[in-house]
C-alpha cells in the first residue's frame, strides 16, 4: 500500500537525518528510556525535530529582506500520574539526551534506573502530503519574481492602491517520536504560505485589505490556478470595500456568517472549550456536558486532521498518534473531546491524534487540526434573503476565547448590513462577542456551501503557535452581540 | 546557580561566536554584518490543586546574522553553535542577499549614535531556585488562593519561573555589547464557581529581575482569588454610550497601540492612523509619556537598542503633544529622520501618573463601565477603529455595582486618546509599558 511505503520512508529518513549523525541507534534510545522508566513513571517520550524555514518579504515594489532559520533539538518528557517532567536540548547528542532524561524523570522521585527492553515498532501513519522540501522547490530568483508579480497584480487593480506588502514563507519539519510503549513514528511536514496586504487611499482616507493562503505542499501551489495573483486581487477588493464602509451597528442582532474562514467562530466558540486538558481539569464551560445538546439540530462539527494537503493536517500528531476525523458535535449533541495521550489516559478515553506542540522545546497539549461544520441544505441566497435587518460578515481577523466563562470574540474585517433580505452598505470592522455553549443553539439556518479557509490560520495556546484550518457553510445566527459604534 | 556559560567545555563564548560569524561574513564578501547571539536557561514549575503538575527545564540558544552586500541584505539564524552550522547560517544569509533588491536605506546604525559606555542597569540576579523550592512557593501561592474565598473551587495552578540569560550584539564596525539579564515570576490563575455552576477565571502575577523583589506569594494567590470571585454572577448590559475606566493592567494596551502606530515601519508603509502626527495634540494637556531605558532593574531596561544605539531618557508625549516617532535606523533613514533607539521596541515607556488612585477615578466616573479584561484583536491600525470584547464591572455612584461580561467596547483610538479624562496613580510596573488606570470620557458599549 502506498501509505505504508511513504510511512516507512519517513521513518527511515527521519532516523538517518536526526539520529544517525549523532550515533544514536536502538541501544542508545533504550539507554535514555531506561533512565526515565523508574517504577513511578507511567509514560515517557522523546521528540526529535529538525526544521528549516525561510521567509521573503516585499514592500515598496522590492523584495528587500529574506531570512532562513535552522533549528533542531530533542524534547524529553516523563509522566507520572498527572505530573509531567520536561527538559530539552538543542543538541542531539547522547550526553545532552541523558541529562535531559535525568531532569525530566526527577518528577517521579523514588524511581530507579532499570533496564527497559524496548521492542520498538513503527506506529500507523497517513500519507496526506508528500515529504517535499518547499525551500528547494523554486529557485530563489523565482521566489522573488513571484512576489514581484503579486505586487504588480495588486497595483494593476486600482490606482488607489498605495502600498503593497507581500510575503512568502516555507518550512520543512522532520520529526521523530519515540514512546515508552515502543512505538516509533516519524513525519516529514512541508508547509508554505503566501500573504498579501495592501493599503488603499482616497481623499485622505486610508484602509487596508489582506489575503493569502497555503498548505502542506511546495511553492508550486501558488503558481497553479493563478493562486498568488488571486490573493493580490482579493486583498485589493477587500481594501476598496472597506474604503466605502460606514460605522458598524452596536447591539444584539441577527448575524449571517459567510462560508470558509468565518469558521473561526467554531474554533473559538467550540473547539478550544472541547480540548481535553481543560475538560479533565474542569476549567472549560463545556466540562461534564458530553451527550448534552449544545447546538441546533442542523449543526455537526468535526475536527479532521486527515484532509490531504491542508494547513492543519498531520500524518501523525506530535505524540506519534495518527490523526483522525473526530466528531465534536453531532446534530447538535456534544459527542467528543480533542485528546492528547496524557489527557485521554487520565479521562479514560482514546487519544484522537490532537497532541501537538510548537517545537521540541514545548510540551504537547490537545490542539485543533482542521475544525469545521458540515454543510446543511439551504442555498446561501435564501439565508441572506430571510433576514430583515442584520449583519452579514464574510471576513475576519483574529479571535479569542475565555475557556472558563465560555465568552469568545472574533473581529470582522469585511461586513455588510442586511436590509430586507438584501446585502446593503459595507460597515467597518466590528468585534462580535458571544457565549460558546449558547451560540450554536441560536443557529437557525445552515448553508449548503461548506468551504474551508485558504490556509492562513495559526492558533495560539499557552504561548505555543501551531498551524490550523477552519471551515463552515453560510450560517444564520439569531442573536449575537455586534460591537460597532452606532447605537 | 553559577553564571551562564557556553554549555560544554571548550565551547566558545557568545562573544567569540559573534566574532566568528562576523569573520565568516567578511570572508564571504559581505561589506558589513551584524550578529545577535543569546544563551539562556530557566526553570518553570506549576502546582495545581496542591500537586506538582509540570517541571520544565529550559535551555535555549540562538544566533542570528544579517549580512550586507552594499545595499543588499540577507538574514539567517540557527540554534546550533557548531562551526559547520555557523558557516551554513552565514552562507544562507549571503545567498539571500544575492537575491534581495538594492535598498539604499539598508545598513548598520550610524556609529555616532552607538552606545559607548554600557551602564550596569542591575538586571542580572540569577535565582538559585530549586525544583523543591519552586514547588513550595507555588503550593503556598495556590493554597492562599483557595483559602481566600470559599467560591474558589478549581485552579489552573500556580507557576514559579526563574530565568537568566546573556545576549550579545556585535557588528562588523566593531560594536560588541553584552547584556546579562534575569527575569523571574510567580503567577496564579484560579476559578470561582457560583451556586448555579457558572465559572469565572482570573489571575494575578508578579514579574521581577531580582527574586528578592517578589511580593509574598500568598498575596498573589489571594489577589487571584479575589479577582476571580468578584466576577461571579456577571451579566450582559444594554447597549449604551458611557465613560469607560480601563484598569491599569489593561490600560497598558492603549499605549501599546500608540507605540505601534508611531513606529517607523507603520509610518513609512502608511499603515498607521498617526501619520504626520508629530507636534500635534493627540492627548489632553495632562498626558506625558516618556521612555526611561536606564531604570535600575526595570522590566524593559536596556543600555542599547537592537542595533547598538545608545538608549536614553526620551519624551514621547508632553502636554498631550506627540513629540517624536519610535524609529530604528532603517525607518529613520526612510523618513529622513534620526533613530530614536527604538530598534526592537520601546524601553520602559512610562506615563506621568495623576493624583487619583483607582477609587478616585471610579468616583470621578460616577456611572459607567470599569474594564478589567479585554479579549480579541479588533484594532485597525490604519484607521484607528477600535472594537474589543470586554469584561469588568458596572459602576454606579463611583462604586462597583455588579460584574459585566459578553460586551464589546468600541470607538476610534484618536477619540479615545483625546478623551482621556483621568490617569490613575496605580501604575502597573510589571511590564515594559507602564501606566495607571485610564478613564475615557465616552465609548460605545454593545450588549443586549
């Protein structure tokens, strides 16, 4: 099977790349594990990582700066009950590894070194993307040329375009996880991203617009279907809409959210609150509510790490668990949480492939992958047509949530008034606030136009950033608080 | 804990590494180069519900290099200090410089502005914190939170951290500056629960250069508990326009929006609502803002900025008038101005406090909204439009009446700056930007 071949290639490649140069083989790994697995340590893992990143940025018509970054290291974790000991080293060498192992296992005092025979075997893995190297997928001259074309395309759209900033970034990450249960898993993860942001100016008024995309592939992605150029056009379109925008209304009203990126609603309102750590600790507004209705009948929400090539997808998570499609809400009923291994074990549940970490220097936690709501049956025009007076929000900046109170916000960057079923004048960006456990109970229409975002999401939690995806169909929500300035 | 040294015997110092990288750049044909190298180590321990939750040992190092070939530049960084990795990083930076555009504004800082003497700002106080010592402090902190209020029934834990490090900045023009600094902290986040099962979370923390300056950990725990408990029973209010009082820790964000709007890149990109605003009255007369980079033990103190430029006391706003921008060398050259030693940001931006404490400001406001927490990113720096999620308290007759949540507050930053009618003397010194509570005359509160 193709999956198996690719997978074993990844594991072999990761071992050659991360371990061989340091002379680390099966015997050495066993020695490190043995140092940790005293009788009070339930679980331990080693996470080896090598990553190369680059970024190129253009402003004022020129690519003026670029940078490359190389990072490698190993994180060592020991878990005893609810206690975690963690240490890491940015040198992959045996003495550093043994030191880190001693520091990590100190969490369980009375344990003593005992020889631990590890029968290692490779875990399952998916093949959602090629283990390609984005950095070498295009000549540097061509990367610069691509950004210059993006700039020209943006300027060509409208004479009011005064500034264009564009950036191109790529990375390749090779990871290898070695667990105390003998599982060894590896992944080679490419990721690319292109972003365009423009400033338009008219009669002394200035506005901006931005667009972009990417995924787990190489730079060729931006050259096909004129993707890069379409981001430039989209950024200008948004900026010009905002130039015409008038103050947004303030207060509670009907809100129609467009498809795709507005799915950040689900990420903030639902996703974070369903992460296993918050629920194990009882700090989430969703804690203890499995099986309860938390959304309207038409709402089914999943977190799916298995979508080929998507920014939030992973062949295996950072604990070596293959990713999966996890149903969070099924027809309005809360069905599941997002789990890493530790929280799954402590809650007596199965891991869901959501154990993620920013790097070897960070501890894994339950994190989202691609979170979206399945399509319903309503044509989007009918949804808009059904609203007498409300807000139609199609693009958003960032969002945030207070897990404990359940209150979340997300800020519109492109929105319109709806009057008598018609899309009216554009209004300035406004923050929308709601309550996670309640908001989806107010969903009264679900569109048939499910779309995923273009590959721009980055989620932050406890200071750790990971790439994620979101998506949804057009939704009508009856009663959200819109934070404009017009009473 | 002994002083930071390179990890193993025979490993070169940060200064040596910087020199080596500069040499490599020169040999590759670079006409100029700059290097940042850093090394740090730390310990972070979290106790939750009385039990140890995590013990994390941190040890980080990095080196970044920017090379100039005439007017072209390229950068690279690595966490690997071995000679071959260093060479690879320098080569990568040089390779990039071959493809970047000619930019006459590129280059190192003007030698005339560089720091000549590097004052000791008393920033380096390694804390010989042991894992056991940290556990003990964290336990006492969290225990105090649980003991403070019976409604505190859950916790995200108390965390004690110690960190120390050394950073070197060096250039091919001969500048070599070293800063050793430490920072330590104690934080506690707890949850209150009311009889209906509704929960609220809040926290308190301390952040210092010297562990001897930490407050009693019990005080941090108690404050976290009081803050969480007083939020219980929060409700939405009706949409209205009222005065808004920002508590000091959240008022800081208003000044950080100012800094970002008057920073060089936002200005030359024309992506700021404060273009051409020097010498204009942005604030009422009573507002004075200044940078105090040489404050001893200051959280934002630095003897030189990210380009080696000498930092010194500098006014930003006096009598409500913006006196300058926040510039590094590159943006200064583009704007035909002179660097203000703000490469890497501001250093201890302070507000001159008013006479009133928080109670005084509440009385001055009379009726309105007291904001203690903000969420979301609804700030448009191009237009100044502002709309963020908020939580806090409804205020009647200068007293907290009841907790409020699920509301937004909106206005435009220009109007908000002009609308400051009170500055508290309750200055929050835990950050690089320090202000007291700020009272704004009128904002739109969106609720039910």
